[in-house]
C-alpha cells in the first residue's frame, strides 16, 4: 500500500523532531530510488526503496588532498579546489599520470554517498579554480549553469604584444576546430567549428607585455589561448600557440574567479584565487615602459610662394645704440664738358 516520505521517516526516527526530518529533505539526504525526495507528502510506492544518506564528512582535515591542491570550499553538495599548474584535470583510463578527479575519486572510494562529478576543466599548464559535484543532483544543476552561461568564469593572463592592446576592452567571437594533433585552430566554417565567445580587458601594459582579464562564456578546448594568439596577443609560456614559450617559467594563465548558484540552496557563491607567486614575480621582473625621446619632426618640402616684396632691395636693420647710417646715393659718373672755342694743346 502506498505511503509517504513523512510516514517512513517518522517510523525510522521516532524520536526525531519534524524540523530534523525536514532538514534531511532540504539537505537532499533522502532518496527514493535514484531520485531525491522533494517533500514530506511525496508518495512512496510499493517496491520503492527510501534511503537516508549520512552526512558526508568534511574535507578540511584531509591532508592527502591538501598536499595535491588547495581546498577552497566544501559542503554536502560540492567542493571547489585551486588546481596548481602541471596537474591534469581529467584524462583517459590508459593515462597513468595523476589527475585532479582521480585524486578525489581515490580519496572518496569508501564514501558511498559521494559520487565525484567533473563539471568543467582547466588546461594542464593553467592554474586556478575548479568545481566538482558530490552527487547526481548537484552534477546536473552545475552542468546546466555552465551550459546556459549563468556560471561566471574570470581568468588572468599575461600576453606578449607587438602593438598596444587596442581596443583596451572588447569581445572575441569565433569558431574553433580541433586538429588530429591536438591543436585547436579558428575556422570560418560555422558548421565544422564550435562557437567560442569571450570578453577581454587590458589591465596593465609593461614593455612588450600586457596583463589581460578574460571573461569566459564558452568553455572550448584551449579557447582563451587560441583566440588571444589569433588576435596577436599570445599568452606567455604557451608551448603550443607561442613562438617563444621558454620566455616564461610556465603558462601564465590563471582561473582567478568563479561565480555559481548553489545547487541546493540557490544562494550566490563567489570564489576567488590569488595570482600565483611565480606569475607575480615574473611580471615584476619586466621593465616598465621608458618614455621615448621624440625626434624633431621632419620638415616636409613644400612649394614656396613668392613674397610680396620679392625683387625689391630689403631695408637694412639699424644697429642698436648707434646712429643710423645714411643710405648712399650713387650718382652716375660726370661726363667731360667739351669747349668748342678752346684750342687743342700742342
């Protein structure tokens, strides 16, 4: 005979108050089959199993995890980590290299109530914030937020620039396609490529380098690296999309801000990660812009119009402190006068 969630909970926990039973439901610990119970009055059919999951233990005391990456936040539905550069987010089963999700799965393999879910990725050589879910309900909700672009992601990058970053703010929108060798390129064929959108803002310029803040709307593979490089601003330390990657100690790309809506409570969550010390140190070593001495402008040749006084003798300027010099009045030489009565000399 069908019954309700409340009746089953009261029979299993006769000494518990209704507020405690209600918290079990609001915390999504009560499951009917493979679905989370929604309310006290929800019916439970014959043959359906009702399971009350234990409260998951906190991660804050898990030293093994802290040695692999820093734990930023953790509750019963999700956790956020700060991935270091060099750690892969996820890979295939044949890949024996350590991954962030692999470390989490091994750590929680004895926790039946925790099912680690991969929500998004970061490139191996990038660093920054990653969110993982703890159960299916949170997984689907977080995935939806990334799909409908309601989740906010902000990145920090240091790029090389041949010319000043102009305009200083803007949007890059293109279509990306992955090649067989793993590289990603921009294509003009909208039917073959994946739509990629980001907003950028130049924060500071120093020498031939610039700090750029990126707001990511679509999480395509290598998206930020490819779109900035195609614009003429390759990220320093990028071994795939920069001609001189060894000029930096690592890929200078960091996921510094993550904005989410909590899948259970609906509250806004904002997480921030400081720029890694090695990135800040590299930037501080770069010389600041030195003002260049402008060369005098070259005098361009131009047609010279005749002066109104051209052809007339200029008047000499009088000498200061002396009397003006009288202008000479040249007279023509005197002609000899012939006297017709005079006798020629003998």
